[in-house]
C-alpha cells in the first residue's frame, strides 16, 4: 500500500468530521472519494496533508507514519495536493508559481522537473510570464495541477478539480492525469462530484457517509446505478 489510513478521527475545533475512517490505496491505484456535501471528503484530504489535525488514528504513507508530521514534510515524501479552489499565487507569474512547487519539493533536480511540466502543459509554457491571477479559472486549475506535479509525487490528491471550469479543461485534466499515471505509476485520490469525470480517472470509488467509508465499488457501477446514487449521494 502507498497510503493506509486506520480509524481516523479529525475535524475543526470542537467539531468532529471524520469518525473512524479507514482507507487503503495501493501503489499506482486511482481512487475517487464520493459523497454528499459535508460527508468529510475535503476534510479527509486535508488530514492526509496535515492541514486538519488528527485526533485519533494513524496515517501511513510509503512506510512512513504521517500522523504528526508537518505538511511540508508530507509533501517532500511525495504527496502532491491540488486544493479545492486552486489557491495559486495570483500575484506571482506562472513560472514563479511552478518554481514555488519545485523549491518546496526539496529536490536538487527540480529544474529538470520544471522542463517536464512545461512539456506536459504547453499552455503554461506559453503563459510563463503571465500573472497567475490573469488566467481563466480553467487555466488556473491546470497551473495548480502543474505546481503539484513539480513534486514528482508518488500520490496526487485532487479536491474538486472540475469545480467551475469548462468541459474542455476537464478533458485536458483527465488526459494529463492518466498520461502521467501511466508513465510514472503515480497513485491518485480524487474528490469529485462529477461522476463521469471521476470514472474517467479512477477505477474504484469509496463512498463516504458521515465521516466513514461505507462502500467501495467500481466507479462504472456508481455511474450507472441511479438507486445507489440516490441512496448515498442524494441525486
């Protein structure tokens, strides 16, 4: 397993959101995290990154105990994170945004990784000197993805990557993620409301209800089962 989460409890202040959650992700596996709003999906990713504190339970990544590790330490172990809302640096250029990811990786080879990311994302190369805040929402999402890939991650966390972007950019994200996974063996955990998008990236979906994983099913089955969607997702 590249990621193993056991009996995880966590939340914000006095409010608990995760209630004994268990999740295992294999090397190179691509998993979708699916559930209603407020189920704990984003909180799960933040707990993996150390943004939300763990009250009980254990998170292990590639043999290392992450449970009390600081966020930058987790990133340097090889976890890339694309947060909900992108959170790029709007007053830095595209190139500077990517350099932040490279320097944050702690790798002496990050400049060669920058060339790889520019090759993978021609739009970022074309707009290298443009301010991040001048990009469209979809372009900012590609920048956030490129910045995370500057870590050369073993595991990529994507939080609602299709939120507020046009279908053409969604297709590009699918293409980029699938291509990189095939070349590098990177694992992916994606939180996503768009089931078609989730199934285009992930083979398996973990359904979260009230801070616990209650079912793990092929994403194709989730997409095609309206009764299941109504039961767990309210659609």
